[in-house]
C-alpha cells in the first residue's frame, strides 16, 4: 500500500488532488487544477467513445434523487448510489421517442452517485461521478453484443495507459453477492496491491430486466423481450488508475531521494494532445 500513498502524495504536491488519511484510509475531498482538467478529459473521452461514435446511443439525464421502489420521487427519496436504476425508469418516457431506431440502441449518462462502501485499494470513494451505458439488443444478438462491448471497453482502457498488459477482462458471473443471475464481466487493472475492478459489464436477459423495470418490453417496443448490456465505471476510478499506471520511481537520485515521476498518457492528459509528465 506504500506505493499508492506515494502516488497520492506526488499527485497532491503537483496540484492533481487534495488528500487526507483517516484510520488507514485515504480520503480525497477534492481536486486541484490539473486533477479537475484531467477528470474533464476522462469524461469527454468516455462520452465520445460510447455516445459520440455511435448513432444509436443517446445521452439522457436522470435525477439524483431516487426511491428504492418504482414509486414517484418524493420528499423521502435518497441520493442515488448508481445511474442504472434511473436510466431504466426513464425508458417508458424516452423509449417511445427512440423506437423508430429499433434494436439495438442505448442510453448513457455521466452523473454524481454516493457509495459509502466504494473504494479502490486504500482509497475511499464515497462521492464519485459514474459513467453508465445501458444498451438494448435482441436475444439472438445478446452474446455477440456482450463480446463486442468487452473488446471495446478493454481497448479503451488500454488506450488510456502505458502498461497495456495490466488491463484484462475477468468473469464475475458467479459472484454470490448478486441475487439476479446474469452474465457479469469486469475490466480489471493489476494495481500494486492486486487486481481491482475498474469497470463492470453486465448482461441482463429479459426476465432480469422485467424484474428491474416491469414495463421494459413496451418501453423499447420489443415483442420478444429485449436483453441489455450495462456498462458502468466512475471517473474517479479511471483518474486513479491512470495516475497509478503512469507513476515511476527512477534509478536517478536527487538530494531529497529517488526521482519520482508522474506521467499521464496523452489521451487523458490534463494538457490537451500532450504527454503530461512531472517530477518530484
């Protein structure tokens, strides 16, 4: 865990973020000028890769207040912990305007979520910006669509870092923590403390979808019952993954110790079209 603390400390000194440590957990209460610019770049790159290059994927915006049931939003609502539920609940409203495109099509959103238990190694991520796509397809094309998005997302992550071999896809289908039986994949990165999930890819069949949104079949105008591929990650996980990936301790020594170097791949650099690099 010392290596991630070294990354955080260098990033703090260079204006990427603010950080504090409480009870062996690292908290990030905010981001500096470089960090804010880098997060905006990550958001833009994700949006372009999912919405910008696909004519059948559309951006929508669900409310940050949500109920735990399908009842209307009331004063007893809670802050959302994910975007997927809000996107599904909007489908009866927006699905009719999109039905002319037919299957497949998708809707995407980037927005604030609150997850008290969310973390990446020793770093707590209570408040974060989620990036989510739900992509509807026909049952006969579901497996092919799942494979397509696995390749697409893995390629995107590899394009964000220097160490391509540290990114991979793993099967999470047999995770007993999830009650709904679905095909579940994860993009993982090999951090110094071990592999951690950085993006979820979930395949819901029509029965699972009806459990989440009972009128989903009518909403997307599918007689056979649609399947859905859901992608979700967070800007903060991407931000930290890219920082860790670009961190180096060189063999050169200065008066204050080993030379520490933080690089950011051009795709996600806070300085547009440039390979960002800073030393201690």
